[in-house]
C-alpha cells in the first residue's frame, strides 16, 4: 500500500487532503501541532496521528526515522496572524513555520522519497500571487513556498522526486471562520469569486491526490490555484 504523510493533516485543508487520500487507498499518517488535535484526529479517523512542531529539527528527524517507506509528502502546516504580522517577532514565527518549516520537512523526507520515486505537494496560497496588507508574513511565506517548490522540482528531478504545490483561495476552515462570520467580508470575497462560494478542503484534496498519483507523473514544478477563479479576476 502506498504511504503518505500529511503535515498539518489534523485539521483544515490538511484534514481534507488526508481524507481524500485515505479514500483512494493510501495509508495516511497525519501530524498536528498540539496534543488535543492529534488525539482528536486519531480518535475520529483511526489514522496514525503524531504531534510535530515543524520548527524543531529533532522532532522532524524523528518523524521520518519512524517511517520505513514514503511515497508522498503533503505539507499543509501553516499559521496566520491577521493584523499582527508587522510585529517582527510574529513575522519571524510565521516565516519559520510556513516557509522554513516546509523546507525542513522536504529535506528530511528526501531520502525516503528518492527510494520510492515519490512526490511532494506543498501548500502555497492565492497570496503567493498578490500581497495581503494585513498578513505580510503569510504573504511572504507563501510566495516563498511557491518559488521553493519550483527550485526543489528542478534540483530533485534527478532523484525521481516530483514537487508541486496547490494555491488555495478562500476555503471553509477554522482559519477563515472569522471572515465567514462577517457578512461584509463574505460579500466582498464571494462577489469577486466567479463561482460565488467558499471552497471545501476536500476539493483541495482531490487535486493533491491527482498530483501525487501516477496520472501526474510528467507534472513537476507547477503551482495550481484552487480558488473558484478568485485570482483570475
């Protein structure tokens, strides 16, 4: 059975990705940042769920040392602090998790993925393409994830590893719950979204599942928007 790990797979987009992969026959492990979310994910899904801080090298090394095989890595761990990211300490923390954490995970997974000829899918964002005035660190980190994805794809093709990214737009997750509760913000967001609705985590998961499958074996270094057309307007 093919083995996948979804970093940040205990909630939000990551949980949607993990659910789709499991439904398609993958053996899926997920990680989360806190003990309660890890315990909840294990209880609710029956999947292997592990606590992981992507900023701690020792934890990352131990995670991948515990696997004897890996066919797909999906990086979904991320943080956002709307309105607080002009504080340099907050800015550095967001970069450490979203960008440096993604690189740290990719480096640790590389040997296993090279053995299997596996695939990586990183999580960029629609803010990889344009800035978010309230989230400068998140915007910078996701722009960095997009370019990191391209760089790794070029370097690691020789190992047989494909590296792509998804760029979600406005998705129904806990991270967007405050915006969805605000009628004015919801109206503005949906008014610009051609499909006129919020996306669902499993819709991102469906694209990820294709990207890590053999059907996408000639696809690498690509960034795929999943935003209902928002970034096209």
